[in-house]
C-alpha cells in the first residue's frame, strides 16, 4: 500500500522533475556546443526562460483544431512514454508495459506533431515531417535490432527485469557483453535525438526549422517541453538497457553522459542529406547491430 | 465353266494376298491422293478410293472357298445351308456402306461446287480463309 | 438442419430478390440486402455451436459445423458485412447484380468458416471467389477489366491448388470430412502429405496475398467497388488465413514427428511461412509508401498486414496463434474503417488520387477523426486493437527466436507509419483545393458505420485480455497451445506485460495535463487565409500549389530503388508472354486452316499410335 | 406402347414428313423440329421411371428390332448411359428447336429443318444402338447431316468449313468401318455385347485388337474433337448457323464421345491399357484448346476452342476410369458441357442477332444492350468455368478428385492449368461483355431482334444449369448408373445376352 | 518431294500394320462359330426361310435382320439428296443450260430405253426377296432411266414438288410399316404379314413391301440428286 502510494507520488512528481531537468539538458547543450565552437553561449537556464516567454506570448497563428491539438498530443504522448520507463529505480507505470509497448508509445508524440504540422499546411513543415519519418524508418530498424538482442540476452522484455539483471556494479552493465548492440543503439540514438549528422527534419537552412515552421507562442512552448522530455526518455532507454539504471541521481548522470556524447558528435559533424542518412542507418549501424545480434543468438 | 471359275478362285491361283492386298492397296492409294493431291475433286476421288478399299476388304472377309451365293433353292434348304453358301452378312453391310459412300461423295462434290463458285479455285492450299 | 437451410436461404433468397426486384426500385435492393444481413446475423445467433448435415452429392452427407473459431470468424464477417450493407444505403448507383453478388459472397464466406468437409469447403471457396470477381466487374468501369481478370485468374489458380491438395488427401484417406481425414492422416505417406500441405498452403496463400502470389491483390482491392473494398480486403483475405489455419491444424501436426522437417523447433512449413510472412509485410509496406492513389496505398497495406498474420501463424505457438487470430480481427476492423472512409471521400470528391485531395479536415471532420482512429490502429498505437495484436506478434517473434524476420516485421511497422501519415496528410490535411470548397460531410450511414467500427477498435485496445480470452477459448477447443496469462485489461507473455487500460488511462490523464498546459498559454489568432503562412517572405496566392503530396518520399524511393526493382509482377509477365507464345504456335499449327494439313495430322496420329502400340504389345 | 425405338422412329417420320407440312402452310415446317423433340423428350422422360427400377437401382433393357433376339438382330440398349446421353441430346435439341422459331434459316428452309431433325436423330441412334455396324450407320447420318448443315449458309466460309469437316469426318468414319470389318472378320458378330464377351474371353487376335483400338480412336476422335483431328471444329463453329453450332457442340460431339466411351469401355475393355491413350489425348486436347482460345477475338471461335478444351477434359476424365469418380465426373461434364455450350451459343446468336458481327470489340457492352440474353450467356460461361451454384462445378470437382484418386496427379494438375487459362479468356470476355458501353449499331440491333421463344429455350437450359448446380443429386443417380453401365461390362453383356 | 517421301513412309507403316492385322483373319475359310453363340452369318442362312420366308438371305438380312441399318441407309441417301439440294439451292438460278443439242442416237435410243429401264427397275425391286438385287439397285436403275432423259432432252425437268412428295411419302410409309410392326407385334419393323411359300412372289412378309417403298424412294431421290447436279454443273 505504502509502496503503491509512493509510486503514485512519483508518477505525479516525476514528469515535473524530468521537464525541468530536460530543459536544463537543452540549456546545457547550447552552452556546451557554444564552448566547443569557441563561443560564449546562453546561460544554462535559458530554455526555461524561453518556455515561460513562449507561453505568455499573445496571438500565435492558429490553422485549425488539429493544429492546436497536435502539440498537445505530442506533449501528452511524450509524457505517457516517460511513465513507461523506469527512472532511477522508480518503476512508475512500467510494470504495465514492456519495451515494445514503450517503442509504440513513443510514436504517439511525433504522430501528434505530424498531424498538427499537416493541418498547418506549410510545405516546409511537411517536408520536415517526411524527412523525420524517413529517418525514423532508418534508425528504428537499428534500434529494434539492439533491443531484440537485449531481450534475447536477458529473456525478458521488461525494463525492471533487465535493470535487475545489471545490478551489482559497472562490470554487470550490458554495455560490456553487448558492446556491438550498444554501439548500434547509440548511433540510432543520434538519429532519435535529431542531433547532427541526423538533423535533416529541422535543418533551418533548408526547410526553415521544418515541422516547427508554423508553430509559435504556446505551440512552440509545448513542443519545447516535448523535446525536453524526449531527450530524457530517449537517453533513458539506453541507460536502462545498457548502463544498468541506477539511483535517481546516477540515472540522470548516466543519461546526461549519453546525451553529452551525442552533443559532442553533434558539435563537430556536418549534416547528411536525408537519403544518405537513411542509407547510413541501414548499412553500418544495422550491420553492427546484426553482428551483435548474431553473436547473442549464437552465444546464448 | 463353273469348274474353270472354281479353279481360278482356288487358293493355288489366287491367295488371300490378291484380295486383302488389293484392298490395302486401294486404301493406300486413296490415302496418298488425299494427302498429296491439291485438287479438291481429286481428294474427293481419293476418299472414294479409301472407301472402296474398305468395302473390298469387307466383302472378302465373307468369302468361303468354292461356296455359292446365299440365295437358297430347294436343295440348299434341305441340308444345312450354312455349309453351302458364303457369309451373307458382309454383303448386306457392303450394300449399306456403298450407299453411304455415295452419299458422302455426293455431299463432297456439292460442297466442291460451292467452293469453286466462291473461291474460284479448287486448290486446297488456297482455301484457308478460316484459320487460327 | 433446418436452421442452416434458413440461413442459406436467407442470403441466397435475398440475393435472388435483390437481383429480381432491384431493377424496379433502388430502395428495394438496398433494403433487401440490409435486411438479409441482419436476418442472417439473427439466425446465426440462434444456431449456437452445433453441427448440421446436408445430403448433397450422391447422397453423401456434407457437414457444416459451428464451433468457437467459426463463431469468431463468422461474427467478424457478418459484422463487416453489416457495415457494408449500411454504407450501401448511400450507393444507389450500384447495380442490383452487385447487391445480389454481395449477399452470395457473404454467404460463401460464412460457409467457408462453417464447412467441415472438403466438398462444402471447396464449394464455398469458389462461391466466394467468383462472386467477388463479379462484384469487381459489376459496376462496369472499363479500367477495372485487367484487375478483375488478374484477380480471377489468381483466385482460380489458388482454388485449384487447394483442390489438388484436397484431392491428394482424399485419394490417400478416402475421406471427405476433415475429422476423418485427420483420423486417417497417419496412413498418408510423408511425400504425399508434404505435397498436399504445400499445395494447400500455396493455394490459401494466394487468397491471403502471400508474397510470391500477391500480385493480384493491390489491383483487385483498389479496383473493387468502393463500399465493398473494406469487406474484400478485411474479410475475404481472412478466408485464406483461415484455410492456412485449417491446413496446419489438421495436417501439420502429423509432420511435426519427422525430424528432417523440423527447423528451429517448428515444422519447416512454419519456418518458411515465418519468412514469407515477414518478407510480405516488409516488401508490401515499402511499396505502399510510394503509392499515389489512396486505394492502392491501402491495398498494399493490406498485403503487408496479411504478412503479419502469416508470420504469426508460422510461429504456431500459443503466442503466434493468438497473435495471428487477433490480428485477423484487428485488420478486418481497421482496414474496413479506412476503406470505408476512403469510399466516403471518393463518393464526395470523386477521386482517390492523393495529390488532388487535401485539406478535407475542414469539410469532413468526422471522416478525419476516424481516419486518425483507423490510422492509430494501423500503425499499432497502444490503446487500439492494432497494438494489441501486433504486440503479441512481436513478442511471439522474439520469444520464438525468429530474430531476423521479427526485425523485418518491425521495419514494416515503421513503414506503415510512413504510409499512414502520407495517407492522412494528403487527403485530410494541407491546403484545401478550390474544387473541394463545397464538399459535404459523408452521410449518416457512413459515420454510423465509422462509429460502429471504432468501438471494437478501442474496446479491444483497452481490454486486450478480452480479445486474448476469446482467442484462448478457441485455441483450447482445438487443443492448441493457448495463452492463459491474461486478465481483462492486461496480457502477460513470457517476455513482458501490456496493460491496455493503464496505458489508456495514463494517456487520458496526460492528454488532460497537456490540455491544461495548452489553456494556460495565451489566446490564439485564427489564420486569415490558407496563404497566411511563413513562406520565407514569398508572396503566395491561392494559385500556388502548397500541397506537398506528389512523390512524398522521393528521397526514400531513390535509395530503395534497387529493392523496389525486384518485382514478382515482371516475372509473371514473362511467364504470360511465354504462354502466349506457346499458344500462338499451337494455334497456328493445329488450326492452320489447310484441310489437307488436318488430314496429315490424322495420318500422323494414326502412324504414331500404330508405332506406340507395337511397342506396347509386340 | 412406349418404346425407346420411338426416339428414332418419330423424328425419322417427322423428318420425312416436313415437305408434306410445307404443302399445307409455309410456316408449319418451322414448328416441326420443336414438336418432334417435344414428343421425343416426353417419351424419354416417361421411360425414365422404368429405367430406375430393379434391385441395382437401374436396369438395362434391350429392345429388339423386327423381333430378332440379340445377338442375331439389331437391338437398342436402353440403359442409364444410353438414356443419359439421349437425354443430353434431347434437351439441347429441344432448346435449339425453340430457337428456330425466331431464326430465319438459309433457303431452302424445309431442307434445313429436315437436316436439323436428322442430325439429332442420328446422334440419338448412335447412343441407343447396341450394334456396332448400326452405330456406324447412325454415325454417318449424324456426320453427313452435319456436313450439310455446316455448309448450308452457302457462303465461301461455310463451304470451306464444311469441306474440312467432311474430309476429316469421312476419312474417320471409313477408318471406323475398317475397324468394324476387322472385328467382324475375326469374331463373326456385330453385336456389341457379344463382341465384348468374345474379346473378354480372348477370342480376338491381339494384333487385330490393337488395330481396332487404333482405328476406333482415330475414327471416332474426329467427332469427339480429339487433338489433331479437330481442325474442323473452330471453322465449322464459325461458319455454321448458330442453332447448328449448338447442335454440333451439344449433340454431335457428345454422340461421338459416347461412341468412343462405349467402344473403348464396353467392347475393348479398359484392362488393355487404352486409358493411357485417353489420358494423353485428353490432356493434349485440353491444353491445345484452351491455349488456342487465349488470344481469340471472334467469340464463336473462342467458344469453339473452349469446346475443344472441355471435350479434352471429358476425355481426360474418361481416361481416369480406374476410379469410377473420374468417370462419373466425365459423364457429368459431358452433360454440363452440352447444356452450357448449347446455352452459350444460342445466347450468342441472340446477342449478335440483327448485327452479325462476332468479335469481342463489336459485341462489347452487350450486357447493357441485351441484359437478359447476356445474363443467360454468363450463366453458361460460369458453368463452363466450373463455378459453384452452376452445374459445371460438380463435374470439374469430381474429375479432378477422380483423376487424383486414380493416381494421375500430374494430369490433374495440367488440367487445372488449362482451367486457369480458361478463366483468363472467359474473364476477359466477360469484361468485354459488361465492361464497356455498347456501340450505336449494337443498340439499334436490339430494337429489331425478336427473341421470345428462343429465350424460353435458353431459360430452360439455364434453369437446368442452376438446378443441378444447387442440388446435383437430381442427376447423379443417372450418372452413377451410366458409369456402372460403361465400366462393368459383365453387367452390360448379361443384360443384353441373358445370364452368362 | 520430301513431303511425298514422308507420306510414303507413313503409308508403308500404315499399310504394313493393316496388312498384318488383316492377315490374321483367314481368307476364304469356313465361317465357324467363334464362341458360345452361332456366327450371325450362319444363323441367318440357316434360319431365313423359317423366320422370314425369304429365300434370298442377303435380302432378309437387309430388310429384316438388319432392317434398321437399311432404314438408316435410306435416311443417308435421303440426307444426301436433301443436303445436296440445300447446299446447291441458291447457285441454281444463275446457271445457264447447255445450248448444244444432244445427238439423234441419244434421243431416239432414250425413247426406247426409258420405259425398259423403268420396267427393269420395278422388276428388280419387286423380286428383291427372290433374286439378287432389291430396292436399291431397282431404284438406281429407275434413276438411270431419268438420267438418260436428262442427257437426251436437255430441257427435260422432273417436277420437283412431285419428287419431294414421293420421297416423303415413301419414307413415311417405311417408318409407318415399322411402327405398325411395333404396335402389332411389339417390335419395330416386325414382320406382321404372312410368310407365304418360300420362293413365291407374294412371300416373305413385309420384305417386298419395304423393297417397293425403298425402290420408289431411291429412284426418286437419285433422280432428284442427278437433276440437282446436272443443273449446276453444266456451265455456260
């Protein structure tokens, strides 16, 4: 009873925490990228200020009901996805769904955004969505290959089970036995996070920020929140699968570490063309993932 | 006189070869005409040749050495007629077959007339408007 | 006995009446069809689970039986048939023949599920096939001809493969009833049994649009009369699935014992089917991504979804069977929904060319909402039946260790997301075209049917256990491995758990939170016009084509061109050319027109016979 | 005194009497064929109850002529097989004679009606007779009247077709006669039961037997449309008047088929290995016919090729005679094919009436111009394709099952490939008939054509197709009996000659 | 050339085959009974007098034992006449008859021979049951009389309607005789007349009746056939 009550509390509290931390991630990202590029950069809390500003902004253009509902759906979708990954040993709702459930919950958010963008009717936005979906077709395969190898290795698709098996120190983390899968997943993660070289959907110089082109004011604010949660969720999957979870603090540290790697790559890489990006995912990361998967299948 | 005929038709003079052989020969000649000749009338004649061959064969299977026609007189009726006369059935059959042959030939010729009328030729290789 | 006859008479009599009276009044044909379907459903409800015998051929008893699986499939069929008959109220332009054939088609389909012996099965099978052909043809659109011919040819080929399979079984066991065949199947030699199963699976696979035999499906689905397409793709393909189930259930069990035929812990047929299913799902969805016409897109999507079912059947353990049957229902529901919506769109706008549509959300909001619902199910978003079944299938694939096919299946699912977005965007979103300014929302029969279809989609999404429960009962009645770890709202597999209700409530709560956050923000301004957009300073007017819908995934297509080039269609076209060549030679030789040549042939035959007979008897 | 002999005597009398009717009124001869066949059909139907009495469920009566008992006199055998084929012939003839009401035959009309009656009479005689030479005579009656009817249009085409038919037909029947002569020469009898008995007892020199088999197959194969002997078929079907075509395919071909089956099954006996010949001929005929139809534009020729294909299927089924099932299927198919093809040709005649173009393009859209006729045509077509609800389904089903049952899986598979081809061209044809808009010319032709009685006849055939398709047991007793009669020759022999 | 060689090869094979088959039937040997039944030929010869009253066995076979064949045969001939007339019907009108007159000998000879031919023909078919011959030869002889007329008098034409009616009536009579047999004796073509003394003119029951019918019918049919062919073939 007590445990359940505690869990419910965490379920309510965790999203707020994640939003704030996620916004800090974004701020940190801008700062770190700036430092790498030898700029000063905005303060680390800049994104929080941005969101507040966006929500208080008046009269953003509205193109219809779905246009409004899209960002809401994106935000809510990411919120519900968040509850299905354990964060810092807190199971939240993840007893009620395994990795595959999560994978499909993760789709709700982009879908909502895509529908909103669609109603916006700006061709640049739609091109961005088309690119994003193409990219998704690319990295999803890699992601799934890695996840299958983890499931095969552990014999379970439940996050909590997988985290439990990795308990007992750094040596038990699955990143060691499943190194190839982890590598492949990290590459996929780069695409999921939309960091360079995989930021074609939003590429400002080509499609004017792509999906975001029509959104302003609180729409953009919602999307910012969605993005903030998304970073935590996506890195969190990696943390839970390969880095053994951990307490709340260490969990976020690991999560940020994963994000930091992505940032470093982002800061130094140019952008692929979308076709190249897609082909890239289906060649090297997929091959690495498959080799890892075969190894798992053979050794198991 | 009848002795002479009997000798002539005895196995020593004419074997089965002459009847069977000539019926096969007629058949083959007819078949050859049908297959090689281009003229419709000649083909029709070939058909009658084939028929004649078959008819000859039919009539010759009824023959018995030295027996008379199957028309009974008083003396024949006394004994067992079947010992004295040839088999009458092939004769009846041939009668029918001949009439049928005549009918077929008549049909063939009448169609040939129409063909000649419409196509202006009797060459079978040129009469193929209906094909495929 | 009598009830079955009433049931058959209800449909066939309805067909006859609709055909005879339909030409007098369009109302009558619609009414009769509607009534016949409802009456049929009522009759079926009273029939319960029972067995009926009919004396049909040479006084032989053919058997029709109803068990749980039959009930499942028949209710599915009758349900979609009801939807179609509802939608047909708005389609007076279809000929009475169409209505009559539709009823016969439903009858044939239902009888397939009921039949318990070879004769009645094949009878129903062929009935279902040709009536569908008639329907494709019945509203006389000239373009449909090649699609109809293609469909008919393939379904005949499939039916004949089934026939060969059945007849081999009959020859080996001398039994026509399935139960007797099962009893004597032990006497059948392995070679014959394998041949029979191969023919059966291939034959049923044609109907289920299995990959090398799928070429008819996209054309036939997209060219069939629009209100009927949902039934066509949703239900008729399931007869193939059902057939595969029957073949496996009755016969493959015998092959399990042969070690040579076991690969990867299952029979080799299962293994082959897993791969075929995965390739079908993957390949078809990649092709669907590049379609320009809505019906074609959904048609390829159907092929792809059927690949999932075949994949799951191939796995053939408790999870696989459950997944296959539940996806059969799921596909029937959401594909019927999507095709019906598209039928409504076509009815209102007259086209399914996606680039010519767009922005219809403004005029047909209800259709849009249900298109999203159908799309959620198609893409397998949790809370819909599509996810329930797909999830079980994935778990089955991973649990069974079919790692590569499962990967393909996942990729196919992602591709489904691609083409689904394209579908919804191109038709409902984006700018509204000038000529569609005055388009009206679909009539009530349509949106009632949308609602009726959406209810089970969400119900079984939120209560996945209910669906699994139904299917487990079926599987247990067939003594097959069944999934037992489920409650009303959740299902547990060896790998993990899924609780539909929690996800649903959670998402509901999240949505409320999102809306609260949304309303916290400031007021919004409605866009002044369609051109009121950020377009990098360009001044645009209504003449500008702002609808990004042609070659939607061009970059993808360019990268995958090598894969898309592999086409079964081309192979079949080559075969067709070859047959035509042989046919011409044959025709020009044996019917050359020269009378003398015919005599030659006669003589040659005579000679050949003579020579051959001399060889036989010296 | 109802006797099967009336089936022959009455048409003969009526055929002879046509000129007398013509004297009374010019219109009367038109009615003669119909009344003739109505009477004969009635007689046949009234005879059926006696056919199906007795312990075996059916019996075979031998009808003597001139009071001479077989084997010495000519006798008619009225058993299930004979009656079955006679029924086929009468049904098709009845429908075709109804068609004649609306049909303006080529002059001289009287002769046309006489020939029309005589061709049916000949075929009936062929299936009823129990004497092999008598069968030859009736074969000649059938074929000579067919030659005349084929050529009766008096156009170049019809004469050409008639001559081709005559060449093949007369050579074929001469070969048949040669076979009969060989049989008679060896066994001194012409009665089929006695021939069968003697051959069964081994009185026949095997060399003669083989010669007879070859001659009979080639001789009767012409009428039965076996592969290389069927060159005349498409030409005749294209050039002959439509009612004649329905008779050719429904009556003449079936009589030839019966003769072949009777001779090979009853007289020669299937134990001699002739079944293999039938199988090979059957499959070649089937595939060749279907392939030829594949790209055919002229609907008459298309149907002719399809007819060849169907005959091939029947022959193939007869070749699977090791399994009675295939045999049953074959006889059933013979029935279905006769009815369905007869129906299709008659309907085609109405479809093209007042129009006289027969290619698909010209007849495209006829489904809209003449819906009912095209509907009837479609019923025949679907039955030919072997689809359920139509009688063709059951026969094709039985044939395939029977073939596989008798171990001929490969033949069954090949036959089904042929069927798939059939589906292709028939589906294409349906597409043309329904899928286009009718041309002006076609629409105009509908105004002129009268068709009431013809449609009556066709509806009658279509009703048969559907009735049997829905409930095949209407006719299966008949077919089972027919199969038994053909396959169990001891039954046949003892019924004709008395217990031996 | 190659074609002919090929044909010859085919013919040799067929001929050899037929020859061997025929050779197994002994030529000219006694016709012994093969199996349990009597050979039909012997049966007919031995029983013709008792059963039919006809002394000419061939005739009894043709008319009674195998009377059905003969009915068919008559039908075939009828068919030939009908078919010929039907096929040649339209072409007839456009033809012109030969202009040259037949020779005197022809004309005068025909005047004498025509009645003789009619009488001879009638004799032949009336005595069909007693002597060689019968309805068919009789009919053909009568037709040959008409042939002479056609040759001698090029304008001569037989009344077609009359021919047609004679044909029809004769055919109908034949069938009617058969049907009377059916109704009186229960068997088609049954011999319902007395057998008489073998060898007498009025004997052998229905045989002479039928032969008369056949003779008339064949005569009229052959005449019609000749007339049809004549009018269409004499071109120019």
